[in-house]
């Protein structure tokens, strides 16, 4: 998390705590509703952040705009996608939105500068049990496919503070196996029953976990064409691990400038080059 993000979140949390302490039941109910409405539902939490940003710009709430830009940025939306959401707000809200777009643009530039120039060192927390919500970015790489492979995962807390990195390599593997291995090794060290937002640019991993795997199990680990599921050993291991968590899936566009997606990509490739 950059300095700008951390300062804003700390101030926001401090003021929210004061408001909730002084407020009545109606205040608490509203804050609870505000928190819950941005969770995953029929729409992903990631999509809802762009909706929140567009609505905040039309309403001309600068504090809300700052919050949703930071959340959208952390959720994996790149700068071009965030600007597109702001353009929608401009069409709906009209020219009166422009001053707020200027401040939003300034914030985006600051976030970009900080993320490009600051080293994000992991806290390397020994005991992850003190947390129950995580963001996990994973990636796999392979030289040749099949060939020497590498995998990597970055584990963050709910405030996007980097807690730990996980990585490894294999002498003979495939890209898909390394993508799966990255998720498996991350889940192995996370406390059971925690909530995890899993960020990946692999449709193979995300579609498999969210959809395909249930059909495979019903069919005796065979595909709809009656063929054995590829990488069945890793899918079965991942299925057993995933049952211990509340998993939410977030698709990240590869090589789009998402900081942590780029980080795990580089680390996975570095691991693959070791062999």
C-alpha cells in the first residue's frame, strides 16, 4: 500500500470509529449497509467499485471519489479503465463534474507515481492467524511450456498491506500447472475459515475453481467429452484446500499495470529461470 493510500485509510478509519462511537443505532445500520453492499454478489466487489466511483462523481463527493479510486486501484482496475468509468460519470453529471475529475486525475497520478517509485516490502508476518481476510495475487510461468516452470503468490491483508510472498520452481512443468501450484502453496499457509479474494490473470484457474470443478467431480474427474481432467492431481489438491476457505474470485487483466499482478509475474518468471 502506498503512503497516499495508507494515510487516507487511516484517517477514514479513525473518523469512522469516532462517528460510530457517538452515533446511534441508525448510524451503525447505515455504515453496516454501506460495507455490505460492496461485497461480492451477482456483481463482483471489483465491479461495484467502479459503479461507486461513477456515482460518487455524479454526486460530487470528493471524499467518496478518493475512497473508490483507491479501492478500484487496489481491486485491479487499471488507469484506463478507471478513466472510462469517470467518463460515464461526466456524461451523466455534466460539466459540473469536471472539477472533481481534475482532483481524481491528480490522485491517480500520485498513486501511479508512488507505486512506481516505492518498494513494497513484505511485512513477513510469522503468524497469519491474527488476520481473517486476505487478498492473494498468484501467477505461474513456464519457459517452453512444457519446460522449466515457476510460480509466485503475494499475500496481503484486507488493507492491501503486503504480508508475505510465496514462490517456487519445477524443472519440468507447464504454465497451467504453475498457475495452480501458486494458488495451492498460498492456501497452504493461510488460516482456515478465512475470507480470501483471489486475484489471477488465469482464466484456467478462475473458471476451474468457480465453475468447471463441480462438473468434473460429478463426472468422476472427467470432462464433458469423457476425457481425464488435465492436471487432475493438482486440481484435487486445490479442491480439498479451497473447501477450508470463503473464496472470492477476481480476474485481473495480465500486463495491464496492476502492481501486484506485475510483481507475481516477475517473480514467477525469475523462479522459472532458476532451472
